[in-house]
């Protein structure tokens, strides 16, 4: 395919609905394999056909497993041109750790964004209201955070996202506009569902791996080394959910991260403020 035609095709894939993109990739791959086997000569044709299948599979897998890919769903992970970062926390609200995260943020005068799990939001409404009352933003992190959510299709994903939205609205009376998929993985159906719900998919520019690490110094060092202006930073206030049960390392690392990034001249804003900076007077 000529370069200009390839570029046009890629633009079409980027603009079309996600399920249509997936179909187009598979359809064109099938045509390529058929034409190669029909017109080519073995064994070369078999190698070329295999390469076409591999490339199509790799493109689709990249859309699923690259947390910042926008192939299946337009994904926010960094905003350029702003000297700020958005600190985000996943997997809460957790009565054992979220209040202590809130204490640190209040002491440091930092506002953040909490991507909450619907089941936990329903069980800890007072804690969710406390997050909201302190000026933090609440986002959707699915209802159950089950390991197989990312393989669900339209009905399953819709149920997970809408049930979480309902749990959040029941507690604070606000409907989330941001969604972060468990582990950041996305499939074509997710893009369709989020478009219908008018929600934005969120990835991250850097994460601390604090859901798996118990070394506060390593968590802080990674965040300070990799965080960039305009970036979305990921930590966890919730324990469990395919991660470790202790967030003590996160609590120890958090003040170090805040202080280190402030020394670089970066300010902390909520996710919605990163996208649309507040007006100054």
C-alpha cells in the first residue's frame, strides 16, 4: 500500500468507532492473507501470510495493552503546555489507607483525583463524601475491578461503568466524567461504551508500582525521575484488588513525591483542571 494511502487508512482507523476499527483491521488482514496465498508461491507466501497475521494481531494487542494508546478509546495521559501535574489514586475508598492519604494531601495543600471502585464506594459512602468535601475529584474505576473486566463486551462494560457511576452519585450527587480501566487495559467495546456515556478514558504518564512494591524510596524515586510537566501520576490509596494488602509505602513516599516535584516548579491540580486550567483573575 503506498505511503499516502497507508496514512489515510490510519487516519480513518483513528476516527472510526472502535469496533469498526477492529473489524477493518481483521478484514484487511484476511484479504491480505487470501491474496498472498492465492497469488503467491509456497513457501514464501506462507511466510508473508503469517507476517500479515502477526502484524494485525500486534496492532490490536497494542491497542489493548498500551495504557496510553488511543486506538480503541481516546485516552488522556498527559497535557502539554501546562506546568502542572495531576496526582491520581486508584482502588479506594479504603478505610485503612484513604483517610491517611487525605491527611497528607490536606497538610500539603494538594488536590488530587480518586478513581474509586463502585463496590467500595457503596460500602464507604461517608469516606467518599469526605474525599469530595475536601475538594478532590472522583473518577470511575469500574464497579468490581474484577480481573476479567477488560475482556468484557458492551453489556458487561456498560454495567460495570454505570453501576460505579450510580454508587458515586448516590454518595456525592455528582456523575463522574473520567474513567480509568483496571490495569489500564482497553478493548474496542470500551471505546464504544465510553463514547455513548460521554466519558473520557484516562491512562497515566508515570506510575509508582506501589500496588506491588513495599519500598517507599523506590516508589518516590521512580515518580520523581519520570514525572513530566502535564503528566498524570498514578498511585494507590486502596489495598488488595490484585495488588498487595499494605499501602504504608505509598503513605511514606507521598510527601517525598510532592516535595520533590514542587522543587522542580510543578504545581498539583485535579484532573479536570489539568484538562481545562482554572481561570485566573
